[in-house]
């Protein structure tokens, strides 16, 4: 009866002559392919994408400064493209304010108007104590000024829909092509009373009212990233100095 022979092996993953012999005879498995080429290709791809997208959040003034430093044909082409984009947005930006609605005009000002542009309606609270509704009114003003190609409207919920529950305010209705595309009841699906400008911008992108690569969105994202980075650095510095995050100014 043949007894099994214990063949001495090095580390099976090691690239040694002895392991090559064992692999040849099927005693140990083949070495897996080196991950290095895959990692290098991924890094190269990331560099290419970063280079291609490096201008996305730049203003025309910043693009002009870059042209002075680098007379790059791609840069000039990109600046021309950005000017064309700005021209298109400027032409489409015919709203630029929050429109108060009256119930008799709702069909014309909202449903019909949504055939030409996205229309967002804020059904407001009838109570001055509704913090979320007051917050959304302020956000609406800033968004209307920034995204003039989207129509932002407001109407008191109980004047628009008889018997509409106060507990459901604020409500956001997103219209396009005569239909309601999204309905959001209160701000709980955002961050409640901490809902930010960026949260509603994300909604605009999600419903298709604004493109994700729109420079207005990209600049907002960059501003948020810079703020979060600054906060992280600040917190790290406080931790390194042994400073407690709680203020003791009572």
C-alpha cells in the first residue's frame, strides 16, 4: 500500500523555482495573476477622468486665468463650450423668482406651464409656526434665483386643496408635461428642519429638472466638499490639541 508523501513546499504564492516545479506537476495551484497591472490601469483611468473633469466647476473667469497660464487647445474648446452652455441657460432662464399662485389660475400657471419647463409647487402651511414650511419658503427664493430655467411657485395648501391636512405641509409637487412627477409630503424625506439648499438641488437633479453635470450643481458640490473638508481638518486639529468639542461657556 502506497503511503502519501508529504512534499515540502515554500509559501505557495512565492515565485520560486521549487514552487514552479510543484505547479508543473499539479501539486500546488497556479499563482493568481498579479494585481499590479489592474491597479495601475485603475489609477491611470482615474487620472484620465480627473484630467477630463478638472474644468467642470470652473467659472468663466477661472477658465480665462487658466488660458493665460496654459495655451491649451482643449481648454479653449472647453471655454467656448461653457459660454454656449451659459447662453443656453440664460435664454431658458425666464422665471428667476417665486410665483405666488391663485387657485383659478393653477391650471394655466402650473399644469400648462409644465409643458415648457419643470414647475415645482410648494404647498405652504397656513400657520406661522410651521418651521419646515418657513424654511422651504426661504430655500425656494434662493433656488428660483439660481435656477431661472425652473419655475418655482407657492400657494397656501388649504386654499389650493380644500381640507388639505395641515400636518402634510409643506408639500412639494413636481410637474412636467402636465403631470405630477414627484410628490414630497413634509421635509422628513430630506432632513426635516435641517434641510439644506443642497438637498433640494439633489431633488432637481433626481427628477431631471437640472442635469447632474450642470456647472451650477458642480460648483455647489465643490463648495460642500470644501466645507466638509475644512470641518474635518478643524475637528482633527481640535482633537490633536486635546480640545473638547463641547463648549463650556455657560
